[in-house]
C-alpha cells in the first residue's frame, strides 16, 4: 500500500488550497492509500471548530476533517497552533497534535508528498 502525505500550509479562506488538500487526501484514502494530512503554518486554522466563512465564497473544511479522521491520520503542528493561539480544545474532533516527529517520519515513509 502506498503512503501519501498531504501538507496544508495555507489558510482555509481566500485560496482553494485547503479544500484541494482535503479532497486529495480523502480521495487517496478511498483508493487504499495510507493518507496523512498534516496542517502546518496557517493551515492549522482549517481545523478550528465553529468556523464561519461569512461571505468569502469559500466553504470551511472543519466538518470534513472530522469525518475523514476515521479514514486517515490528521495532524496539526504544535508550534503552528501556538503561533495562532490555538489549543487542542479549539480543534475539531480527530485532529492530533504533533511536535514534529510524525512529520519527520511521514516525510521519510511517503511515496508521494503534496504541498498546498
């Protein structure tokens, strides 16, 4: 089975990156890939609970992350969470916090890495 690592570095609104990262990671896990979605930099904001996209024209991916957490691993960078003032209580269910070890291992083990 192939391993896919999807790294989301961009915020949830203003760009399609968050939606595309979630779509690719979720789609790959449906095709028997071992998928890991890693949220870092402003990508961690995608996992924030109770988002309101307002009139941005974008849809939040938090609910989708919660659903996909049963099918794949979803991690948020601890240092990025701290940078944005977020804690584990601020995140949707199923998102795990990583100090960097998971990212290092995932980069080593992945056959494919996609960065958004």
